[in-house]
């Protein structure tokens, strides 16, 4: 494959890794997706929207009480 066939020519694996990581950030956080069920959301937004809200206030209170009792 000639250099002209590639939009970017990488001299090192590290250069390629930096470009890949930058592309993944854009792909997952900025680019809206039109796939089934995505409704124009980004993969990152879809992932966090599916995590249920967790109210740990009672667990935190219990943990602090147990730590105080143990001391």
C-alpha cells in the first residue's frame, strides 16, 4: 500500500495509539449514533442513562455507625 492511499501515515505505534484514543473519545462522547434504539444519543450517554440511580445515603449512614462502634 502506498503512502498516498492512507490519510495519515504513522511513524511509530505510539503515534497510532494517540490517534486511536482521540478517535475513540470522539466516537463515544461526541458523535451521535443512529443505530437501533440509540435515538441520536452517544454511546457514553446511552451507557450512563442505563445505570440505575443508586441512593446510598442509608448505606453510608450504616457504614459510619458501624465504624464508630468498632473504634
